[in-house]
């Protein structure tokens, strides 16, 4: 999306979101997914369908569930998702106030762009604040 | 003294949006029913979208 205006040079949610977040399908088993996610160094996994549309989310609480559960029953269904163009400062501020550790970033038709991790958002937002202070 | 509660744990939790005071079932930002700063879908989108439309340098 082309950006213009005074904030055009500042990062947005889609720029900071991690596109390498692990994903899984609804018909997988939680134990298998948890193993894969853990060995990749993550504590979250986005549940997607064949078109990469976000169907659910597994945060650490869900990943710690019964390993025999199918993902469909273990996941948080229909999590709130956010658009890539949202300024990173807004996302960082909201995530801090709501104590949200991560948030899925999707296109308007629900396809996964990446997972925005709160620490990344806060770091990027601090950078923006510094840049604005210098300007 | 033991604290007692008359609240029925089966009662649905009703939250109030911190912006417009509308009653909501859960916070639209974090999806939690025990959020301390619950916000409704409309107010959340307005807050996030408003941040996009700061004045341009050329004033348009």
C-alpha cells in the first residue's frame, strides 16, 4: 500500500510483524504442533486454512493443553486481527495497555501477513519516538 | 472474615467500552472478558484508523 504524509516514513504493523511465525492446520494434533513450534523457538502459532486465512491462534496457554487435542478444539477461534497499515505506535500502545503478547496481522480478506510480537512493536515505536524527537 | 460473593459464576460478564460506554461481551482488541480497558469494535477501529490520517505536510 502506498503511504504518504508526515508519517509515511515510519514503520507500520505489517513492516514489523514476523512473517516467519509458525502456522498449522485445524486437523493437526496439538502435541505435534507444540513440538514443532517449540523447536522453532516460538511460543505461538497461527492456525490457517489452505488459502492462508487465519482461523485461530495458539498462544502459550493453548499450546500447553492436552497434546491429543485436535487444533480445532485447542485454538482460540477467530482472534482479533489487525491490518498491516496501522501505525506501529498505535499497536504498541494498545498491546501494552491490553497486556497482549502478540497479535496476528492480516490483509483485509483475512490472509496472514505475520505475527506482531509486543516487544518488537515497542522497540519499533521507541525508534519512531526518537526520530520524531530529533526531527 | 471470609469474603463472600453473591455473583453467580454462570452469569455472563458484561463489560463497558471505555470510550463510548456501550455494553460489550468481550474486549475487541484482546478478546478477553476480564480486560481492564475494554473497547468495542467501533471505537477500536476508530482509534487505530484515526492514527492514519494525521495532516499531510502539504496541508491536504
